[in-house]
């Protein structure tokens, strides 16, 4: 029997947390509820969740800080929950490493759909004997391997969340081809994702902080259109 995927629910409103737990249990997930940030970090180590549903407004350590601490040691998917619907709050959450952002109040079916969509994107393809290297692209001083979700840059492995790696791979696999933000959003985040194109800009910015332009290639902005992986 396939083990249930574990969801850590971090919310100081126990009524909401219990309701989310009920929805997820019906969908055959294994939820666990904690009510503050410090408890969330402890539960992360012991419970080892497959995904975290993280409320932003927590007593003591807030959700942004919890997200930052988790990202220092893991790429586990994080969906932020908040009553704050401002673009600034969403962008900040994504910049800190969140994989999605849901505004309260939310529909239970949408929440479950978002959880399933994020988990699908996070699942790593197994390596098979017939294709030991799997899906990868290679350029001078850069290897992006989608099979084992690794990026080797100047001989060093770079820590990178799944969607950043998928975005980099997608662009690098079609060198010099221009993609609009809408095309990238649809391909990487999928039709289930309800967000704006600024998500793409945030992830490009994070990629550029880790992968600097090379004399033979670069992540280029095509003003007014989108982005391309330019090979010189």
C-alpha cells in the first residue's frame, strides 16, 4: 500500500485548521496541525511532511520567518495561507520560497486542488536503467538535470526549489526561443494555478541570483514579451 502523503497545517485558528484537516483526510492525506511558528519547525523535523500549509499571521514567529527557516534546510513544497491579498504580500511570500499563495477565505475544493497540483509538480521522476542520465541539458559550466532535479554550475551543485529548476530547464531546453510570461506560467505552474505573471518575474530574479550570465549563454529578458535562454 502506498503511504499517505503528509501535510503539516500551521494555523493559530484551530477552527480553520480542523476544517482543513477534515478536507485533506477525506482526500486520503495524513494531516497534522500545529498552532505557532516554533512548533511548526519542531514538527517539520519529526513529522517530515510532504507539504506545508502555512498561515502568515502566527503568534511569535510569523509565517514568513517559518518559510525562511524551512528553506534553509529543505525544498519541501509550501503553500501560504493569508487574509492579505495585496500583490506585495504575495510577491514577498514567493521570493522567500513559497510555492503557492491562497487568500482566505478559500473554497475547500480549490485548496485541495492546489495541494494536489503542487505535490504533482514536486514529484521527481525516477531514474531508469535504460536512460541513466534522463532529461538533462548541458552548456559550458552548467548542467541542468530534470531526472534527479539537480543543477551543477561551475562544478558545484546549486540548491534550487523544484519550480525554479523546471523553469530554468524549460528555457535552456529551447535555446534562443522566446517565451511569454503567460506561456511559462502555463507550462511550469499548470492550468490549476491561479496567479499573475509576476510569479514568473520573481522566479527569474531568483535564478539570476544563483546563475550569473556566462560568456556563452545567459537568461535574457525580451522587453515587452518575456524571457529566453540565450546562447551566444
